[in-house]
């Protein structure tokens, strides 16, 4: 039961992370951008957008943008990989892996949250790039001037927090019994302790 809920949460978090790729991280009335795209439109006509995708690292305006893109994509790939592992463990036969996801997946989720956090912290440094300075009217590093946070960046932050919490939920439970550590897997193993009888 717990493994199924953990799997569902991991898959839904991965799908929500796909929303973070939207071009709405920072926005002005005529321009928006994120780590992979930017869009512009005439004032008052936001339905007539012209968007550009950065297909390679060379297309990105500055080094902070490139570092942020690499970190964010790495974190999102780790999160997606952990979701695939969770899905395979929940759909596979129970005898195939006795301690399902007890060590590898929470570690992958924690690494994904950490790497994504670094990428999110580095990205506002790209406000000093020539592309954003022109659109945001003299913005500087970590100061957006006319550019404001938008829903895409906030969604990416919330996804990172949830990935960190999901990794904490997934760490194996451990208890000490007579000096020995015993690992409990929440949904596949059960240990019954009997008191010692003296003869």
C-alpha cells in the first residue's frame, strides 16, 4: 500500500515537473522567459506570441543560464528515473526485489531535489545577460527590475520542495533491537519480536 502511494506521488511529481519547462518564469507585459525558452508579443496582444527554444548550450545567452539549464535538466532526469524505478517495482513481482526502493530511489530523489535547487538558485544570475537586460530594462544579477516572477518558476520551486519531502518519506525505517539494526520495508516485510523465555 505505502509503495503504491509513493509510486503515485513520484509519478505525479514527475508530471508536474514537466510544467516547469514553460516559458513563464520571469515576465514583463511583452516578454517572458525560462531556462529553455523565451517568448515575446505585442503589447495588449498576448495571443500573438513569438517563441524561441534554446536547442543547445551555445544558444543560451550567458554562462549562468547554461549552468542552470544543465543542473535543472539533470535534476529532472534523476526525478524521472526514480519514478520509472518506482513504477517498475510496484508493477513487478514481489519476490523480485524484497526491499523495494529502500535505498536507491530516495537517494535519487534527494539528489534530484538538491541539483534542481542549485539550478533554481543559479538561474536568476542570468538576469544580467544581454537578452534579459534588454527585455527587463537594465536588470542585473538577482535583480529583475521590470521582470517579475511568474507561475512557472514558482511551480519549479514547489516541485523541488515536494521532491525533497518525497525522498524523506522514502528513507527506510530502522530500529535497534539488542544492538542490531533491523531494516523494515513498509509494505513487504514484517518482523514479530517474541520475549526471551528463561528455562
